[in-house]
C-alpha cells in the first residue's frame, strides 16, 4: 500500500519519535511504500491566512490554494492510507497538526457542496485512517474520564469521517511514569506497522 504518515512532534529525542521510528520499521518489514509529512521538520505553516480564510469561509473554490497545501493534497491523492502520529497535548493533537487539517482539508477538496447541494469532495477515499498517539496519562485514566472518547469522536468521527473506509485510533498512554510500558508501546507500534493490511475493515 501507499501510506502517507503525517507526523507531528518537535523533538527527535521524544518518545513519540521512537513510536514513529518503530512504526516505520514495521511498515518497511511489510514492504509498504511510505511518504512522510514531518510537520515540524518541514516547518509547515499551520496558521490560516486572511486570504485562505476568505476562500474557505465563503466557499470560493475557484480561488487558488497555496503551494504547500497543494503538495499535501497531492500526497493524499497518491496514498491508499493515512497514519497520524502525535502526542496528546491538552486532550487533542498539537496545534500544528490541527492547522494541517484547517489548511489542507480545504473546501471543495475535503468537504463542501455545489450550488445544487451535492457533496463536492475531490479527496481520494482512503482505505485506512490510523491514529497513533502518545499520552502522559494512562489509557485507563483517559477512558474513565471520557477524554479518550472525546479524542476519538473528534479525530475518527469528524476529521477522518467518511473520507476513510476503515478507521482506528491507538493510544500509547502512561508514558510519564512507567518505563516498561514504553518498551511495550514501541514494540506494539512496530507490530501495527507490520500488520497494517490486517487493520483494514477492522474495528474503529
Ligand atoms: C504541552 C503539553 C500538553 C500535554 N497535555 C497532555 C494531556 O492533555 N493529556 C495527556 O495525557 N498528556 C499530556 N501531555 C503529555 C504528553 O502527551 C506526553 O508527554 C507525550 O505523549 C509523550 O512524550 P514525548 O513528548 O517524549 O513524546 C502533554 C505534554 C505537553 C508537552
């Protein structure tokens, strides 16, 4: 499969980076073809400009898109599946990744309607949308407090939504205190990458 990995963390010393590396090793074992958008390394602009807002807010799809947005959209069109890897920051993805959705999921590409009210989506429907996120809190805490469910609703139900056939979110929680958990998580990330095909049509 052609897999686009959208990775968002500023540090190569981070646990999230180790998850990313291990997952890529798994993908490589399974011979997937991989393109990475490393948002911090690319210095991807994630603030929406006034010009972009005027296109988005008033659905002026005839107005041109920025070059960096077009490049990301081309990567999406060439992918069969997209994987998002990031740390949970304040119970959501980092602002930089949120800004990727704000700008790359443009009107007429990822959402929108024509004058007759028909859906106008050019974005290629992906086989699999996978979300891998690390979190300081344990998975149990995130589940009990409802935060895991709120993150799942926003990422899986809304941002991935109908654009993906199969969707799955995996939390690598409890990273603040427990070192042994981290090794298990890193191994799990490898296994997920190596068995990506098995996730298609799996549970979300
Ligand atoms: C700005 C910031 C906000 C954070 N917010 C949360 C949070 O809301 N919930 C949580 O479980 N962990 C939170 N964390 C902890 C990170 O999720 C955790 O440190 C990260 O997933 C793993 O560490 P890494 O930065 O080495 O990759 C936060 C960390 C930072 C730096």
